């Protein structure tokens, strides 16, 4: 059964599987400050999940796979959230650009992403093959 891509698989299951793959292989370079940092100014605390960096990297890889070329600013909008301003109305705030930039750089180092001429980053052929292979294993497990 060929031709299974990331688009054919449930997003949540794929992100979990690819994050586990990234953690298991140990290729993804994780910054030292990962356990201390908040993912945005709208958050009060750092993430509880110790593997959140791998999950974010898997999510970013899937996002770029689907949308072709994406930059740090666009990822900030995607992973942003609602800031609580007390009695005043809430507003949308972008996620941390530093976290998104480091995730992109980590994925670029392992060869999943490459810089795009138009700006931002795009998925490489090797990265697309890896993501499709993970999607294929998910489909085979379901059968």
C-alpha cells in the first residue's frame, strides 16, 4: 500500500509518533533552557510536559509539510494565544519567537527543513520522506 502521506493521518497521532521518533533517535538538538522557558508572554508557567520541545518540533514539521514555506512570524501567530488582561477584554498575543526560531534551527540541522528563497523555511526531500514513513507506520499499525 503506497502513497500514504502526512495528510492522510490523524494530526494528533502523527505528532505524537513523530515526537517519539525525534526523541528516540536523539538527533534533535535541544537547548539547555527548555525546562525553564515559557512558550509565550500570555503563559504564566513553563510547559509541564518534559518532552514539549519534541512535540513542538513535530508539530512545526507537520505544519510546514502541509503549508510549504513558513517563517518564524507565521509560527508565532499559529502557536499564540489569548492574554488575560484582568477586567479588560482579552487580546491575541503571538508565541515566543525565540522558541519557534530554535525549533526551526534544530529541524534544519537534522535535515528536515531548508531555507526558502521567498523567505521562511520549507521541507526537504529527506524530511518529507521521513514524515511520510512515520505516517505509513501509523497506517500499518491501525490495520
